[in-house]
């Protein structure tokens, strides 16, 4: 391998290592900002994209099922979404009129509304095997709380990351050590090639 190629390899490793350090620093010092961004993105997903984009719908359903969570902060977040309004059936409209229920400021009056099936816990799926969540329109949503995941997905995602933080740190340390080793070896090879060239010059 030529001395120039080794030097380029060394520079690339240094740049990547510095970028990783910068990313780690930002992640540590901007935790609150990152958490706010995640929550904002989740709210945007359930309010504006869940009904129109199947990829977003599938992704959020997977999050709710795998992390056993519902909504962003709680299952009540679904009351302020386009999905709830879009999925109102004729019989539900009559029920809502009977109880004087409408929508004010994007949120259901008296807390009537529904959630996706993916919000349901095992108990909910056992009691409502085919229509859990989507059929919760005959009483305020809080009435069905025992059938829904109680934790919000923002908190569940945060907890999931921190549960695996030791593994993430271990992987980062190993990668950093390998990169440092690569830098040292590249520098040593560069020096060896330079020494050999000096011998042949005489």
C-alpha cells in the first residue's frame, strides 16, 4: 500500500472519529431538545399523517404494539387527531348527537372518541378481539382505559433506549477503539514505508 493511500485512510478515520465524538456530545447535551423533537414528530404523525400515509400508519402501529404504548403522552392524544374524525360511522354520529357531543378545538367534547387497534393491551384484545379501540365510542374514552396501553409512546421510546444504553455505549467504545487502533497502525505503516524509502535512496 502506498504512503499516500495510508495517509488518506488515516485522515478519514480521524474525521469519522471526530464526527462520532461530536454526535455523542450533542446527544448528551441536547437530550431535552431531542426529546421535544421526537414528541413533535409523533404528534405530527398521529394528527396529520396516520390517515393519509400507510408507511407512517404501519410504523406507528408497530411502535404502539412493540413498545406497548398508545399516543404520544397517553391514549387521550388520539381524541385530537384526523384519524378519529375520519373513522366516525353513521351510528356513532347519532350516538354523539344524543349526548350532545361535537368537536371543539380539534378535541372531542367530553372525551368521546376512539383509538387504533394497536393501542389495545392483551386484556383489551381478549375482550374485543376484532374491534378493540375502534369501537370505543359509546362512552368517554377514559371508560375504556383498562383495555388500552397506559404509557405514551414518547416515554416508552425513551425508556427503551435507556434500557439498552449499556449495549449502545459498549458498541460505541469498541468502534472507537478499533478506529484508534486503525489510526495507530496506519501511522506506523506510514513511518515504515518512509524509513524503507530512506534506505533505498542511499
